[in-house]
C-alpha cells in the first residue's frame, strides 16, 4: 500500500507573515491526521523561516523546494542547490514543473539531469509531467507523459523511480479551475504506472503518482478514490490552511 503524499506548491507566493500563518495554521488543522505525508514547497528565500515554523508545531510537515541547479556551488547566478536545501531540512524538490519547462525553456533531458542530481544528493525528486491542451485534444497525452518519463529512464534506468514522486499535471488544468475528471486522471496514472511496470513491476508498485491541476477540497476525494492516484500536488488551494488541510484529510480518509 502506497502512503499518499499531498504537497503544496506555493510557486512565487509568500511573505514572512504568510509563511508563519500558513504553516502554523496547517499544523493545527492537520492535528492527528494519520496515513498521509504532508509537504509544503515555499519559495527558497522562505525555507529558513518555514523550517523554524514547522519545528515549532506538532506535526511532521515535510519541507520541499521548487527547483534545483545542476551543481552544488559555483558561478550560477540566481540558482539554489541541493546542499543548500539540505541545510534547511528540505527533503523533496519539485522539478520539471510546466511553468519552468515553459518560461525557462527546460527540456526533458535537462529535467532528467536535475532528477539525477537530486538522487545523487539524497533528495526526493517530484517530477512534474503533463500535456498541453492542444496535445490533449490531439489524443497525445499518454505519448507526451511517456516521453517525459522516458527521458529519466534513458539517463538513469527505471530504478531511479525507487523512492521518487511523479506529479501528473495536465497543463490546461493548472490554475484554471478546469480540473481533469477523476476517471481521465486515473487512466493516465495507470498508463504511467504501466510504462514503468513494463520495465520493473516492483518499481512501478511503489512509485507515488500525484495528480495536480485545480485540486480543491470539493474535488480532492474523487481523485484519491482512484487506485493509481497517490496524492496531489496543489497550487492555489495550498495557499489557504483550511483548504489545504481539507485536501490532506480527504487523502487520509480515502487511502485509510
Ligand atoms: P493549481 O492547484 O493552482 O491548479 O496548481 C497546480 C500546480 O501547478 C501545482 O504544481
């Protein structure tokens, strides 16, 4: 049985006050909730405060980051590295988010190198994949996801997905309120797991596959009721403690 992971991707949102309020609010809201890993990924400048705020609370909230460089130090203006993240207790790092693939021209191969570097540094990659609306309408969703996953398998072998997380995020569903139906998401999740299973059944059985894209308290339970949906990567709704906690609780209930 896979333990679900619900992660909040704060993207470029936050302030010192928000970090404190949101994390302490979340800590209170999820008090005693069992059977689900809860993670937050604030902007890198707030990791220190986030780590300290988590430490003041009762719950074990996992700290994540939103991207990584391919080196641990050097002349790479503006970047952050695994070694730095680890100083702040970060264990999970989102890579290949569609916003980075799009606005920073990150290729499948470049994202695969980030995956490799995170593994090398003992961090959990949260690999985002997903298709555009045009690709969806053209029936290319499975092929796009397979290409993005295969870039990692080609570089590292399928075993690299041991202990890793995949987040299936259809781009047309991100921040639009137009979420994929739970049935459609399940079909894609099953195809992703099948692709991995064809190479190694044990790796496929343990890999966490999150759904992301307009996940809200109102629709979260429908996703978690699906056998191949092991949690969620949440944007907008993770910026409100009550909403995010409701999604966490839906995962705990569905997967109990
Ligand atoms: P929304 O939940 O705001 O649609 O964002 C999803 C996402 O991109 C998480 O990484």
